[in-house]
C-alpha cells in the first residue's frame, strides 16, 4: 500500500497539499485498524516503539517514521507532540499486523 501526495480543498475552494505529518488520531483513522488514538498508542508501546510517555524511541525518529511538532513559547521552542510521517504510516501498519 503506497501513499501519494494528495491535494485537499480549502474553505475558499483553492487546493493545498495534504499534510506530510499526522497525529496519532489521524493515523488511527487513515489506517482503519478498528482502534482509536489511545489503543493505537497502547499497541505501539507494547511493540516497543513508544515509551511509557508516548514518545517514540530515537531509533524510530532517526529512521524517519516519527518527528515532533514544536511549540514556541516566548523565547524557547520545545517539542509539543510526536507526529507520524508518511513513511511511518506504512511502518505502523506493518508492525501492527500481528496485533
């Protein structure tokens, strides 16, 4: 199953590229595994992909499956949420075949 870049229609009837990263809620909907965000994250923890705080281990970030959205605060930028890239969608689907 390959994912391609898609265009989505905005409120003013123009087109823009679909997002390149997805929240865990969006991943659960896209992959249609019959689970929601919380269960998906639980399964990824059991598979050893996420730690107990829901953060992906460095190996999976380095491999390009996950990244972080940053949040700006006055002078500082810090990771606010883990997100899944397009490559990560395929990876998660493969990893959860056995669950």
